[in-house]
C-alpha cells in the first residue's frame, strides 16, 4: 500500500471520492447529483465489445457475501447414498397414518382400490367362477371401507353380475327391441 505522498493526483482524487461517497452529507450523495448522473447515462448504449469486456470482468468473481465461506457441498460428489437398511427404515416411518398425505376413511374410490390392490394378492382365476382371469376388485358389502377382506378379485362378467350391471344391460336391450 502506497503512502500519502507517493500517490498520484488521480489516486488522491479517487481516494477522496471514495471517502465522500461514504459521507451522507457529501455532494456525491445529494439527490441533485444522483439525478444529474442518471440524466447523463440515459440513452447511452454499450457496444458489443464493451458488453463483452464487462462480462469478462465479472466472470469468475465471487459474491461479496460468499468471500471466506466454504460451500456446503465442497468435496461431496453425487447424491447422498442411503444403505438398504436405512431406506427400509425411512419407508416404514412414512407408512399409512404416519404419511403426511394420509386421508384415512375419507379416501376416494380410485385411491381406495389402489390401496387394496397393493395389499390383496391377485389370484390367477376369478374367485366366483374359477374359469376366467380375475381383473377387477369387487366390493362385497357395497360400503367402501378400508378393509381388505371387504373386496374380492372377480372376472369382468362375474363383477357385472354381482353389481347387477349385466342384468340391466340385457334388460335394456330387450326393451329396445
């Protein structure tokens, strides 16, 4: 750092301006001066070369608030890896009532069927006729409760018979003819 008597005229003026910028009563901080500066700069366009130089000057700079601080992820590579045991423990800690999205018995039709589908294994054949592949989960009681035993796997024909839809379909065909 240079001593006061070694500074050039420009450096002394620059140093004085910096001191004045910090002083709230300085002419550099007055509203008139700032307005005048604003008017002078209005309408000026930077050339492409000048824009490039500004970009080059800023590139690689560290933000003033980050100087001297170590980033939280320095030296870490990739995502955090959990062991299989930890994954299982995390999964179990968020099941059913412990899950923030759990709706209990206020669940809708599709979500309830998905819940039963995950818990009730699908047999190869229909539980009623034992002839065709079971595709549908049919509700036995007609009340949509969160009870796995209140559902059974049926083929489409048996499901439609159970719900009365097959009878209505055939009955309406007879009326139309």
